[in-house]
């Protein structure tokens, strides 16, 4: 176990799993898929009825088909298990409005604006917010991340480790390193 063993007795009350898988298609496009489940280890009473232990409260699938440039060319959402069937699933066709968006440019903001509150499903939205990084990870092997094409690599200045004033950038991306004191080499 990567975390320290707890020092207080506890019991499992909920498991949420969000798994991403990516597929490079024969036509040059990419399918990025997410599967979200919420499961209780005990019988769970909802206003819509009893959910037996181990039966998903949520079981949701999302597939975005994208180009190498991260443009969305197809979007599918399917909900197999939901607390308020069939009402929760009625919003799934609306997510086709993601077609034409780009995962790398304003995607999370667009999801928030287009599908907030009553316009979408909170659980689907939360999974969608992770698609940009899942897609980037999926496509990471398509080109060397520090290949010099004249443009600053997208990942620089996006996290603590890749601060262009830091040691990792000095070591792996020397062209883009800036001294913390002067802002340049």
C-alpha cells in the first residue's frame, strides 16, 4: 500500500472508479474512453429504490473520438446505471454538442458553461474534465516530448516539476530554461 497503514479502524463505505483507455484507430483518429462507476459495499436505499450491495449506483461510459490535434469529431455518452432511471440518461444525447470542440483549447471551461447544473450530468462533467490530460498521455508516444520544432513544449510551466525556472527544465529542456533571478539563461 503506497499510503501509510491507518492507525484508526475504518470500514469501506464507497468506491468510485474512473478508468480511461485510449485507442489509436486505423483511420488515424483516436478514441479516448472513460468508464465511471460508483459502488457501495452495503445495500443502499435511494428515493428511487434499494440498490443492493455491490450494484453500481452510477455506471457511465464516455467516448470522445479526436484527431491528433485534439479536435473532437465524435462524442458518445451512455449511462447503464443511474439513481433516477430513466431521467438521468435523458441528457446523454446533448453531449454530442462537444463535436467541433478542441481538448487543448478551453475544453474544461466549455464543459462547465455548456453542461452546468440543469444542462448536464455532474458525474459525466467531472469525467470529461479529465479528458484533455488523458488524451495527451495517450498520444505522448507520437512524438518525442522535447523534440525541437521551435515551439515551447506544451507541458512546460504547467506543473511544479516543469517550471521553466526549475532544475528539471534545465536538465531535460535546456533551451527553455530561464534563470529564477533574471528570467533568462
